[in-house]
């Protein structure tokens, strides 16, 4: 499969990167820290890299890849894929190609004392450069500082909490951070109450937007503000008018899937304090109902718009930017297996969606995986490009969530047969889950964002 080749190709580039940095900086330790869209941010653990040093890494890595390297696969054991290159041995979480000429296009750019390895040529298109995501990077850094403060650095630290019978303490710490950050966002909104009329919440698939919106609404009520929810999903055009994506499937993530003129007009009227009859979309029939939902936004009320397009300025051509408060929510899982083996945020979201779709939407796991490429394309076209528009970013991941998801995800993945076109994806996710000590989810709070995916939420 193309997806498997791209995944393995990137691991080959990562393998070369590990060896090249070791050669250039033998006294230093490389950390492959976190995802930047489909790229990765890397740094040295105890040193800052100059632009010149990043350029050296780039040149040496390309030279390494241009040669026919003798990459020998030694085997798969205890969750790791082991490789030997000359005298070096490297253990990797994911398999790589053993032929370097098969690797895809990439670029390296110096950033924040380290560098980004960007695979944008494959995911965004050759002519679309990566815009340095300063706000997203700051959110990652904040997460990593918090993890350091509570002395949790790798997934094994989480496993040790669970093995020692302290999973409730771990859950409490993680959920307390969410509650604190949601309360802080609510306080920020209150401080800008005089100007604000619209609060928008956007993020990629399975970020927990709905649960977050409910919890934020509770905090807003504590602060004396009444939230008025408005879902963008109710502004879908009728199914037969929905555009198709490159795979020939309905592209519900396209801006053209929304009745834009109608939506823009109603947002403008609501901001002006007018009463409007908002539509109700029936997802079973794929049509707008004849009944409507009347709403109005009063002086102590704030309109909350939630949906994948909510950060897109095209939705608000007639609304002053000062009247908008924009929130970007993303599941930025901050833990690594070890310094060089990170856990991609997209894998976390894929497993959240896999579990939720089977348990509560009646979807076969293969159907969920079949849609994933289209979902990811929609994220690049409609979400990631606007993420830096946000006033604040919220990290919806929980340090214990892979452990909590493990049993549910394994049950779903077990239904994918070995001859399925998604067998490689199944094996990749099962391998990742094998590093996670399973935990009892009965003590997960009922207002937790994770409950949106495993069930038992207060809000659904």
C-alpha cells in the first residue's frame, strides 16, 4: 500500500537522521520530540543547534541517503524493529525501508533551537511550504514542561503508575490539568467580554471538540456568561449537492459542503442581536428538515460555533475580528517511548476514532480506516492551514489515554483480517499498544474528554 510505503520511507529517513546526528555530535543525545503536522520537530537534549549546524545535518543526511546503505533488518522483538547499519544498532518503533533510494521527498528547516523534518511535499503539495507553527510549538513546549514538572517523561513512567495501583492518582493529575486550562480559557474570555460576541472551536477529527465545548460552556456559566451553541453541521447542503473528494467520496470536510451564504448571513444577524431560525440537518436522510431552531444572542450571552471550519476567516466576512475568540483543539500526545521513538498524534486520533466509530456509530473498523485518508486530506485543506489563527490552543490528549484505549482498540483491530488491505495499519497500531499497560477505565471521570470515545460521557 502507498500509505505503508510512505510510513516506512519516513522511518528510513529517521534512521539515517539518528546515525548522522550521532556522527556529527557524538557527545549529544537526539530527541525526536513531536509532530508538526506530518513532519517532526527534533532537538538535542542539552544543546541548542545553530542554523549552520542544522544545515550540516541536512547535507550529511542527504549524502547518507544517496548511497546504497547496508541496512540489515535484525528482527522484531518486544515491540521494536531492530536494524544494523555497519557497526550501529538502532531500535525503532516502526519498520523502515532497507533501501535508501525509495525514500520520499523531505526538507529540513532550523526552528526553535532544533529543526523540523518536513514531509510536506508528500502531504501538502510541492508548492505549499510549511509555515512555522509558533503557537502550536508553544503548546507542545508547555505540555513537555508540565510533564517534566510531574516527573513523567516516557510512556514507561505512565505504565509504572498503573502497575503500582496508582492509576486513579494519574487520572486525577491529567484531568485536573484539563480543568485548569479550560477554566483559564473561560477567564480569558470573561476578561474580553465587552467586545466578544462569537466563540469558535475547531480542530481535526477526534480531538474531542464536543466534550471540550460542553466543559468550556460550564466554566463560562460559572463566570456569568450564557453560551448559545450553534453547530456548523446543521448548515450542510443536501447530500446530492455535496462535492466529491479526490477519492470519489462525499467531501463533507469541504467548505463547499456548507450553505455558505446562508451561514454567513445568520452569523451576522446573530452578532447584531437579531433572532434567527437556524436550520436542523438530518444526517440519515441527508437533507435539511422543515423545522428550525430559533436562537438569539443577548448581552450576557456568547455564540459558540463548533466545527472543522470554525477557524476559517471565510465564515465571518462581515464580523469584526475583535468580536471573535478562536480556540484550536488538538490531541497533542506528549509522551515518547524513548528519546528517538515518539508516538504520533495522528495515531492517537486514529485509535480514538476507531473505538468510537465501532462502539457508538456502528461502523466496521475497516470502514473507519478506509475513510482515514480522506479525513486527513480534509484536515490539511481545511484545518491545519488556519490553526495559527487561534487565540488559544488546547491540548486534549491525556497521558493515560493509550493505556485506557488499549483494550477497546485491540478488540476493534482484532476484527481486521490478515488479508485485509489495512492489515499493515492494524499491525502497526497493535505494536504501539503493546507498549501500554492496560488500565481499568471505571475511574475515568464522566466529564472526561476520553469518555467521548470510550462511552459513559455526561454529555451524550
